[in-house]
């Protein structure tokens, strides 16, 4: 044991002085961290890491948010994965939640270091953000992003093969598991200010195939077609076709076309990208939006017959200078080379007037499956009666069945009548009167 004489022991004043110096140093560094702008912190932090890499044989992998026109999938994966690795040493985190989201989204903030050990190897992650000096134009609108983001992953050079062949694939796998566990179907709409030209909210639509009022046989055929599609990845690759499927849902307003899309999304757990062609400036924007959409998604183009330039050319419709999107541009978007930029995608078109569409749009490869959403049948009515009134049989069912054979009423009309009362007798009597009025109404 080493003994200290009374003379060699530091005085209490000395100890207090050293403690005060350490405290002042810590406060100084904290103050500098708060006062120094992020771009300077980012610059010096990057320079320091480069010096460390040179002196200590460290390698840094750069994972940028965007690569060319597309979003870097590895960046999104890292963002999800690192959100579960936030420790007590992290000083800043980001928390997001929209009104419809059920869970908080926690991610690491910029310039925060996350240290992880994998198979005994230390790895360091840092998110950096650099200002964008000028606005990038997209079509006729400007992308208002003000910064470019990227991750730096640092480790000793001798572990390069392990990181690239084992660690990063592990991160990909874990991130997928995390997303699957917390999967929330989202509805995306065009947003030129967004990172990939889309903005999104949680899609909490209650429609399912069980609650959908449509022909049971057609419904079952659609479910089987969807199941077959998502299980044929290797088949599509073997035959040399892009792994995508096109659907056309046509019929009068109120027959459930939009609800069918929502039911498909809930069944497959696919995000929905709602593409209003009226908001798209030109054909090049279509390509950017396609690239910005994710795999395992449904791209919906509603009321396609309302887009002037896409109407049936055989009916003498002329394309005017006001048409923003050309038919050839849409065809290339649907099944041209650009359509292969992604996997496991569904494109769903809806229209009230199938006959107004150009035949070039209707062929297989573009719209592979055509499903007519017709007026309410008795089978569809029974589904609605179960949904709204929780009944399977009623004395008025026979009369309603006979009325539905004579008149045309949409599922939306029937649902509107059933919602007027929670009492089955009252609701069905109201429906019978409504259908009788329609039957006796003179045709215009």
C-alpha cells in the first residue's frame, strides 16, 4: 500500500479548485455546443472524424438520404433501426406523431453519436445535415427542402468485410422486423415540399373485405388474385416481367370503388399513394412520383376518365394545350421502363365511365383485371344489413330482394337508409319506402 504523508495530501482548497475547473470546462463545452451553429459543429465534427480515421485506421461509410432521383432505402432502414438504439448518453432525439398515428416515432437527431457493439466490434453512427444552397426545381414547382441528410458509420478498417456482409444485412433485417411489428398503413398524397415528393398520414379506414358490399364471387376472385400476386416474386423474375399488377374498378358513383382500394390496403398491409393527375405538372413529374413511392404499395389514380388528355382518342377527343399529362407519358409510367423501378406494386384505376378511356390503357399489362362495381344486389344488401344492423334475416328481406331486382340503387344509398335508425324494423321499413319511391319515380 502506498502511504501519503500529511504534507503530500492535497488541501481541501486545491480539491475544490480542481473540481471548479472541471465544472467550468463542462459548462463551457455545453455552452459552445448550444451557441455554435449546427453547420460549424457538423464541419468540425466531420474533420475530427477524418483525422481520427487517418490516425487510427478507421473507415467511414456514407449513407445518403437520396441517390439521384430515388430515396436511399438504406438511409430509411438506418433511421428506423437507430430509433431503437437511443441510450441515456444521447442528448437530442426527435419525436413525431400525427393525430391519426397510434405510436410515437422516435428517431435520432443530427450530430448525435450512437455507439454499438456487434460481434465484439465497435461501430459509431452519426446523422449529419448540410444546408442546400439553392432550391431544386421539380416540374413547375420548387422543392422546399433546405438540407441534405446522411449517416456516417465508422469502424476499424479491418472489419470492413464483416460490416458490409454481415452487419448491414443484419440492420436491414432488424429494421424490417421493427416496421412489420409497428406497421401502420399510410395514405400518401403529392407534396412537392416532401423529401420524396409525397406527404403522408395514417390511413385508418375501416373497410375490409368482410364489410365490403360487393358480389361475393367477384370478391373471392379478387382476394385469390391478390394472394397469387404477392406470392409470385420468383415467377415474375423468371418470366422477365416487372412485379406489379394493374386493376381497373369501374361503375357509377357510390358503388364502393374507393372503399375497395382501402380494403385491399388493409388486407395486404400496403401503403396507398393517391395520385391526382390534376396536381401533376408534367410527364417528368410522374416519373419522379413513381420513383418516390415505396415497394409493397398501391398507387391509386381515381376518376381517370376526368383527365382530358387520357380520354378515348377513338371517340374524337382532341388533346389540348391545357393537358398537363400526355397519354404516352401515362402509358410509360404504367408499363414502360420506369414502371420496373420497384417491386410488389399495385396500380389501381377508378372510373365512372369505362367507355371513355383510351383502349391503349385497358389492355393487359396496364389494367390486368377489370372489376365492375355495380348497383346493390341482394347479396350486397345482406352484407350491409349485417354491418349496420347486425341481423342475418328479417321478414322484410323478401320484399327488399324483389325491389332490388327492379331498380338501381347504389350501396351508398342503401347504407344511407340503414344508418337512419339502430332499430332494425325502423331502418328496414324506411329502406322499403325509399326503394318504392325510386320504383315509382318516372324515368327522365
